[in-house]
């Protein structure tokens, strides 16, 4: 039996923060991205929250949320025992908020009433997913925790909040959306509904991401990319992901490559690998790029996929993204040394089973070596 669930109420547009006015007489833990304190964005959000609420802020959020940091937030959770958690920021902040909830509820044996997510990047889709990705710095591991109850109850998608994102963050997080869409599209759990969302994600990113990168204050472009990020989040939350994410998590854990960039480095190689193993997968990729208006319908699937791969690489060039670990600044010898551990950990990653074809260790090794 197949299932699709979209439990989050999603509010869109530049007036959606008004929703916060419904909160009254609540103990609120706001988990804020580190860039937010003393910004007009946080002022705007705080203004929407009625003074009768008791608000406590945790803003010591680190990229690729490390367990130690999350536990500092859990201490704050233990003290105030919040009824509401609001996670505001990039995927790292929203994931930190989810992880604080996960451990805080377990330790205190009670459930919060509501979790609200307010993304400030268009990337992870964490505002609608059941996932939080947590790093263990000492063990060099980065792994997702998946629990349906961690899916936010409410998501507020205000495009204005993304407009302050630096160019590199816009590029990397947008390429994460493309990866979510392309992996969800062909993953084992895909169905017609997730395909529709994934195809839209691909179309929007291929046609609008560079505009967001070049003109970050183009609100129309920001809005469509922000909503595509959410659509891709719903798609992969239901369909699953694949080996691009399984390997990308290892690049984050071992070499601190930002998540979306790690995905983007691997993506062209994974698309070619999966296409080479399954004609059905190749056809789905080809249809998606055709629906995006970037190839004509009479082109063969193989050529359409090659075109898709070239477009991904061009996007990376246009947005100044390094395409290998070496270009990112990792010594080849250091990267090669990690091969076995990266292959072993990728196979254990929760995203691995979603891939449409099952790779051998040698396949994973050679995919990894393509980005060394
Ligand atoms: N939970 C999920 O479903 C899911 C899915 C994919 C990825 N992830 C995880 O999410 C994390 C990546 O999230 P991300 O790509 O959003 O990056 P991020 O949250 O790490 O943010 C990157 C940087 O941008 C800054 N920033 C964010 N928004 C900004 C804004 N509007 N203005 C100025 N600065 C801003 C942050 O402070 C940070 O320094 C990774 O840990 C990744 O593994 C989670
Ligand atoms: Fe991702």
C-alpha cells in the first residue's frame, strides 16, 4: 500500500507571519539561526508575537547541527518546558529546533503542543519533513533522525526572509532543492503525486535559481523558489531520497562541505550512474527536463539526460560553485584516505534504501572518487 501524508499547514506570501498572532499565553522556545539576533527579520517576527506569551530565545545554532550544541538547547528546553517551539532560520536552525524537541520531550516525558517552522533559506524543505540531520563532530558522522511526529505542524513561507541570504547560501541551498527533486523523482517510494511536486521543483530551480543568485532582492523569483523548496520537501518526505544524499552527508561530516554544495558536486555523477543502470529512471529524468522546457520532446532520453547533466554543471559554474573536493580546498590525499569509511557510512545512511538501483561498494567508491 502506498501512502502520502502532508500534515503541515503551510502559509505562503509576505503577510504569512501574521499567523503568529494566534499564539496567546504560551511558553515559547524560539530556536533562531545565529544570524538573526539584532536583525529587522527577528524584530518583525517578535512584533507578531503577543506580549502575553513568554518567549525564550536559543540562538547558539551551528551549521550541520552538532550534538553538543543541540544539548545546550535541550538544557534551555528543560528549564522552561515550552508549549510551542518556533524554529527560524536555515535548515540547520530548523533541524536544531527539531532535535531539541526530540531530546527535550524524551528527557522530560511530555509533548509540546505545536512546532512552527519559519525557513530563511530555500533549500532543505525541513519545514515539512519528518527529518532532522544531526552531526557528531568527534565521530565525524552526520546522520538523519526520522520520526513522523517531528514534522512541523505549521510552516510560514515568507519570501522576504530569504532575501538576505548571501549568494553562496542561495546557490547551495537551491541546488539542494534540485537534488531533493531529482532524487525523489526516481526514488523507490515515488508515485504520481510526489512526481508532480518533484517535476515542479526541477522546473523552478532550473529556470529561476540563477536569477535569485544574481538578483537576490527579486521577490517574485524568491517566492517561487521558496515554494519549490517546500514542494521538493514534501516530495522527498514521502518518496525518499537516494545515494546522492547518502554520500553528501559524508562530505559534510568529514570535510564540512555545505550540504547543498556536497549534493550538487555528486548530483551529475549520480544522475548518469542511475540512468546507466535503469532505462525507466533515465526516462523519468528525461521527461522532467523536457517538462522544464529545456529539451525538445523528440530528443532521445540519453541525450536529454546528458543535457540535464550539462545544465547542472553550468548552473554550478554560473553560481561560482566548486565542483570537486579539491576545488573546495580538500587535499586529494586526505579525501582518498577516507574512501572506505565514506562508502561504509553512506551505506548505513537512512537515505540509501531509497535509491532506485542498489550500488555495489565499487560503484559508491567510483562515484565518490569523481568528486575527489
Ligand atoms: N531536515 C531535513 O529534511 C533536511 C534536508 C536537507 C538538508 N538538511 C540539513 O540542513 C542543513 C543545511 O541547511 P541550509 O542549506 O538551509 O543551510 P544552513 O542552515 O546551514 O545555513 C547556512 C548559513 O546561512 C546563514 N543564513 C541562513 N539564512 C539566512 C538569511 N536569510 N540571511 C542571512 N544568512 C542566512 C546561516 O546562519 C548559516 O551561516 C544541513 O545540516 C543539512 O544536512 C535537512
Ligand atoms: Fe538535502
